[in-house]
C-alpha cells in the first residue's frame, strides 16, 4: 500500500531498506495441551521483518513469526520473499512475488506440505472503483521419517481473488507532509483449500467441509486417505486498509469482515492485522 501511495503522489523514486513488526492471527490448535483433536482457532502472533525495495521495482524480504500461547517452538515460521512491483503506470498496478516458507517442528500449528507460494496481482485504477484480480498458487512437500519408514506428502492449492476498491488519499493531516491512504475493498475468493496454509489468499480459516477422511488396510497396516476439494467459492470479505505515513514511519492497520462459503462454521467473522515500518 505504501508503494502504491508513493506512485499516486508521484514521489521521487528511491530505493529503501524497511524494518518493521507486524501483528495478526494464525490458525493453530486450541488449548495448550498437545492434542490434535482440538479445534482450529486463530492465535495472535508478532512478526519482525526486513525488506529492501529497489527503485526499479524489484524487492526482497525476510520475516519470522512468534506465536503467543504456544506449547513449544513459538518461533514457528520464517519466510523469504522476492518479487517485482510495477507502479509507474497511472492506469494500472501489477506485481508478482515468490515466497518460500520454513516451518519449525511445532505442535501448535497444523502441518502443511505447502511451503512455496507464487502470488500475482493486477489493479486497474483509471475508474473511481478500481477492479482487481489476484492469482495465488501454493505447492510443496513434507517429508517425515518414522523408524525405517519415510513418508512424503505432496500438495498444492490454487486460489483466485476478484476485488473492487477505491483509495482515499489525505495529505497534511496532522503535520505538513504526512499522508493517509484509506482503501476499502470488497473481495470474493474462490479456489481449493486442501490444506491449512499461510497463502496470502488464506488469511483466515476456511478449509472445506467436503474433505473426507477414510481409513483402509494395506499390508496389514492402517493408512489414512484424504479426498481433495474442488475449485469452488470460498469466502466474501469487506476489508479496510489504512496507511499513515509520517516521515520515514508508516503505521498500517487492516480490518477484515469475512463470511466463509465453505466449512463447518459459515458465520461472519473478523480478522485484524497491523504493521509498523521504518524506512532508511
């Protein structure tokens, strides 16, 4: 959002090193005991990060996550991201990024084979209501070894988000040369949800109720099989992003009201994140 505000205000192009810390919620098992039959809930985390944005549009970032109320390994995840944002055209914004996830051996967070993500977005901004589309593809594998046996689980999920939004820009709000970017948006997510994951399309719990588990006997051993979900509507959300820029400091809270269209609980829920960034 801050890069887009730079573009909208036609600020001088520059390269930046940004350090920040974020707050949000991550799917985790409820309770402190190690019990995988417990329901999945959203537990709060903080996330320190460092990013470098080159004036050409290329960027790289690293972040790590600390889970509150964790049973063990509270530093449960580290991410490395590289990508490109194109914000020089007054008619549209677009970008693409790749992220690799490193997960700790945590009993709090649901295991997932998805540790790679390719994310791309496009927004047309010539109209008052700006339409956009996001493509989010995740894939990977998880290898576990028990005694002499090695088990490899491969998986993938693909989601498309369509959205409309309008950015409101206010300058010199509290002091000269500060700025606020307020962007409400309406989004519709469709895709697969075979695994709990940290894909950008899954900022909330929305795994499908159509996933069915079955147990079969093979070579005298009991194994568990799992059906996969179809590509289907997943959620509708209303999100309000706010970015306040004052000098080199940026405060960026975000609030989302969403309604899952799949899963056991389809009631409307809320999701909140916030970031504080300082640029050099």
